[in-house]
């Protein structure tokens, strides 16, 4: 009971409460649509909450938010006022919107009419935390077609996690701890900073005012219009009105950062912000951001609509970056480049992340998916455009070669029955968070690449521009993209073999491919609305090629009882490409049925499908097809591109997991690598051998582990001994050097270990001042970390370092020790969050789990600390998913499977909500089956190699 009640107001208040009750009843009946027996939840005060769906009603929509935010960085809380102009589309007396962890003290509403003033009415406030919703009840109906101003006064604590309006901190070189406050709202956390209609389709304009202390600055999506001194020596920064956008893109920061700025050719001010002691690490990001922003304006033929673009390095940040419109935020390691400690791969990562976030300014911000089930329209496009943009602006990086890794990752996930369609239903916040996965990002990017290759670059680009122009400041669904890919050229452009829109086929969105009229929507729906990936079975005989398609599944074989049901109903429209031993051009064929036939122009010794891996499918060759390709690689591997060579290695080992190709044949294929010097195929082949080696070590299968180690060191000796301990060469050369030397040092290859240890001792003698080659820095640290005093010294240097790139390398090195006490201490430090920030917990724990001496430690750490993890990270977050999948993916025994099942059962309340637990379970089953089927084959193949080398 409120102590401010007065007896004189009793009858007035009773009268008002009766109106509230009528309003509730009216809204309940409206929501029920005449079904009065439908259940409605109970609000926190015991009253009926007048809405029972996770999604908001569309009877009222926001038009404009005026936000007044005053954070107190000393007390870690903030006060706020949200003035929301709303438009009524359907008569109601209740406004349903989102709020989470906000203490709402008062809410009022007033009709707004031009030239007229209307009194405010007090709104009754109801809360329903399970749906993170509040209901604002008015005594009288809100009429259809009218506009109202809703004022909501509230307070809240700055979040301790990584979502909403949260506090972050950094330490100055002098040891002073400084606090800042930053936001991260995607996907459903704007409601933690202000009451709002927190769904992507409820776009509105935002006017933001931030109150701050004199020593701080504030940043938001738009530039500051004015800064007004206020009482107590504070300042109130007024930001310009934003463009129309979704709530998850709103952002504001209060900090004491320093910046460096430049202006693009079209007058956009680009600024990079970082803590004052890291200001000198911002310059490369500025160069890259300007280049990439200019590229996108030109490529999309749509000007960037804001006057500025700020990129801010936040000291505490869970994900890699966030695309807030005009104020993109990053992990420090995703934005800051330190010339003395950042390697070639660090530079590539920074460039790609900036390319990704700036692509979002068009894909996601300008045009936004209608609901989170189509988040791939944001993330798949941004992942793909980062490759397109960086390839155009930094051609020396040759990022197209690395795109294969993106598709390999997607295929690995998609080949499991626990996968999901790209477009999948997601309703609650946990389900929505899990949509930010390799299917949305990587598979989305790969099918877009396949579509671009299918349509040609020009038609693809034209379709994207049409899509962006048509739906600017709006929301879209899957089919809107496919519709926009139509009408990109005229009927006169139609020629055999080209990809082009036909005016006479407008209703079908038809294109021409190898002489056929095609329906783009029909084709692409087979890739977005069903899960999985096809395997194309190729039977080549002279001039005849017979084709079959089926669903590709790892760990599930045709003789299994579940095989038929898991195959039933799956059919893809696959744009095939192929080359043969005598072809001068790339052949094309659209496979739309379970089986088909191609007649070649002439007889061929071999045929290779999926040219340069531009398609998203696995290929299996029967009737000696693999033999012909293995022989080709051994005799003259350069007849195929390095992408095709890496593609064959990948497909061969994937087919082993599906029981379609024997392991010895896949291993035979890799023997050509003794002639190989290109990084992409070498690292692909080495990657599989390393996986087998680590599995053997973890399972204590000593003979296989020893023979695999010796095979790798002998077979790749020509490449190993060629590596220099330097930063010389192309990006591809440098990435090969880093990966190869890291592996062979881990295999205790004496020349590598001796060289790294000598470098480490020199570096230590200089007290860390010696500049080592950045590409081998992590290798040097890892070898040094194998001794107890070396490990301790590295931990000390970690605490002193101002380079995020160096800190990452040191953490990886610390996680490589074979000392279980050190590994346990490292994980505890990352959970405490003082020396090693909490944002790095997943990186640390998963790195320990990949260490054969730490994989059980890591799993037990997650089990032991599960309750604490639930307090610190949101269910469904990247960290939780990474911890579950990362720490269990190394398991390969039935005992370990039982252990994981028991743990998941013990946390059923959480695990039942997560898709990642299904992935983890299926991963272990796959590993068990792989070992049962292939261990003896691997052992005998290695023994035959030893005998062969001995004769």
C-alpha cells in the first residue's frame, strides 16, 4: 500500500480504479477475439496481465522516442525518461511493450494534436517478467488513428553482464581503474535500458539526451547537436534525431576515450575510439573503415545515410562486434592493431570484422529482417559481404581463398541431423540468441556465394541494389530478397547460357541457366526452408555422367534403421558446375530431381564437380572416379586450382564420416601434398591429420599417435624446413608459416622447439622489450609456457600488456601447458574476471579443452561452475554455446557420452531450451562411430607407410 494515499481522494481513486478494471476487461476480450476462456497470465501485483503472447500486439506502433538517460558511473545505476510517441492502429485501452530489470515509478499518457494541448492521464503499470513485458492501462480507450505521447519514468542498475546498458572498465598504465558505460542491445536487450517496442519491425526515430560528468564524453548513433551545462557541474549532450530504425540498433556510451578521425570522399566523418593508452593502436582501423565505407557506398549505389560513423573499442565485450547504426562497437582485438604484436591473421581479422559491421549499415540497418527467424538476411549477407568488400579493397589479402573455410565450417554443422533450416522459428530470447550461429552466418554466406556465381556478379549486384532501394528503412522476409533478384535486365539480354531476367517470365522470377528458364524463389527455398546439405553422387563412364542427390549425413549410414526416414522429403535444386580432363570451359547443369544425366562433349579421363567450390554441396565419385582424381593430383596437381584441391581433400574426409569412402582412400589422396606448396590445401590436409593425432593422444592410443606424429613430421618436412621465423611473404605465406610451425612445435619437432625456446629466452632476458616476428609470437610463447617459471612469467607479462593481440597469444600459450594445476588456475582466473577479463572465459576454457592434457579439466570446470555461468551469461549466448560444444566436442567414448547425458539431464531446465546440447550429443556419437569404423584402418595405413618407407 502506498503511504502517500489521502482519505480525501478515496472516491476519486476508486472511480479511476474502476475505469482501469473496465480497460483490462476490454483489452482481454479484444485479445481473446471472443474466446473468453483463453488463459491470461498474472502480473507481479496479482492482477490479470492483459496479453498472453511472447510477440507484441500491433494495435499500437511507436513513431518517435525521446530518451533522457543519466548514468552514474560511481553508483553503477542510471535514471531515465522515455517519451514515446505512439500511433493507434486499433482501438484499445492497453499498451503492451517491453521492459526488463527496470524500476518504473510513473507512467502518463496524453493525446497529441497539432496546435492543441491535452492533459496527461496516469497509466496503471502491470509487469509480467516471464515475457519481459509491461502493460500500461489507460482509464479510457485510445482511439484508432490518434497519436499519443507516453511518458515513462524509471531507474535501473547498470548491467553486470554484456547486454543492455552495462558497465565496463579498464586499468590505466598507472594502475587506476576507470569505469565506463556502454550498450549492447541485439537481439532483445534494448528493453534493459529503456521501455520500448523491442521487436525489429517496430522501427521509429530516436532523439537521445545523455547527462554526464565533465571528464567524460558521450556517444550515440547521431552526432551531438549541443552540450548544455546543468546543475552540479554536469553536462547534458543532445544528439540529432536518428533515421528510422529498430530498437536493437540504438546505442549510447559514456566514457573518457580518445579518437582519431578522417573524412570519406562523400563527406562522412569516420572516427575510431579507444581508451587513451591504446589510442596509438587505432590508425589501421581508421584506414580500413574509410576504404570499406567508400566501397559499400559505391557497390550498393546508395549513400551511407548518416553524417558520421564511429567505431569504438570496448574493454568488455562478449561477441566480436555490433553494428549499431553510426556507432559500431567492437572487442578491442577486433578493432585495435598493434604493429609490434599483431600478426598477419590479426590484421586480416580486424579488416574482416570492420567489413562485416559496415556491411550491416545497409544489410540489417537500412533494410531489416521482419523477425529473427530470418536473421540470416542480416548476418549471412554481412558475412558474405566482408569477403566481397575486403577482396576489392585489399586484394593482396586474397580473402577469396579463405572463404572455403567458412563453407567448410557450415557444412560440418549442416551435415548433422541436429542442424536447422536457415529460416527457423524462434520466439523467446533464448531461441533468438541461438539463431546467431554458423547456419545464419556461414551457410547464409555460402548460399549467397553460390547464387552470385549462378547469376553472375553483375546480376547479383543489381538484385541487391534493387532489394536495398525497395525496402529502405523497412523490414523484409526471405521471399522479398528472391523477388528483388528479378527484373534486373531486359529480354534482349537473354542469350543461351546466360543468367538474366526475362520480362515475359516476370511472374515466375525466371532466369536462364544453360538454356533453361528457372524460378529463383523456388530454387533458393530449397536452401533456406529445409535443413541439411546434399551430396551429389557422380558416376562417370566415357561421355556419360549419371547424377544422384541425397541428403548428406555424417555418422549415420545407409544400413542404419533411421536412414530412410532421415532422407525422406529432401530435395535440392543444385546449380552444378564441372570441368573435365579435356574441357576448356566450365560446364553447368541445374539438378532439380533425385537423379539426372549429363552427356559430355567428348570422352574424359576425369571429371571434377563444384568448380572452385562455388557451390554448397558435397560430391562423391563412384566407378573409379576417386581413383582418377587421386591419380591426377599425384601426377600433376596444378591442373586443378588450389581451391579445387582443398575441396577434394575436404569432400574425401567428409565422405569417410558418412561411410561412403574408405579412410585409406582419403589418406591416399593427401599423399600428393608432398608436392604442394599452397597454404589452403596444405592446411586442409594437415587439419584432418592433426584431428586424428589429438584424438589418439586423448584416447591414449599410443602407437597410432606416435606413427601419425612421425608421418606428419616426415611427410611435410619439405615445407617445415622451408619456413623462416619472420614476418615476410604474402598473407597466405604468413598464415601457412604460423599454422605449420605451431603444429610441429606442439609435436615436439626438435629444431622448432629449440628455435622457439631460444627466442623466448632472448625475449625474457630483455624483459619483454625485444621485438619478435609477430607471426611466430604465439609459438614462442607456447614453447616458453611449458616450463613452470616460463608460464608464471607469461602470466605477469599478460597483466602488463596493453595489446589485446598479445594478450590473446599469451592466453593461448598458457592454455597449452601440460601442467594440470596451471590449466585449472588459468580457468579460475578467467572466471574471476580480474586478471583475465570475463569476456575471455570461453576462449580460455575451450583452448584448455583442445589441449589433450586439459580436455577433462575443461569439461569438469563447466559442470562445476554451471550455476555461476548462468548468473554471468545469458542462456543461449555465444559464450554458453561455445562452452557446451567446445568442451564436449573432443569426447569419443561411450563413457564420455554417458557422462555428458547425465549432466544435461541434471540441468534439464536449461538444457531442454538449447539446441547446442543436441549438437554436442550428436558430435560425440559421431566421434564414437568414427573411431569404431576407422581406427583399425588408420593404424594399418600408417603401418603400411612405415613399411613402404623402410623398403
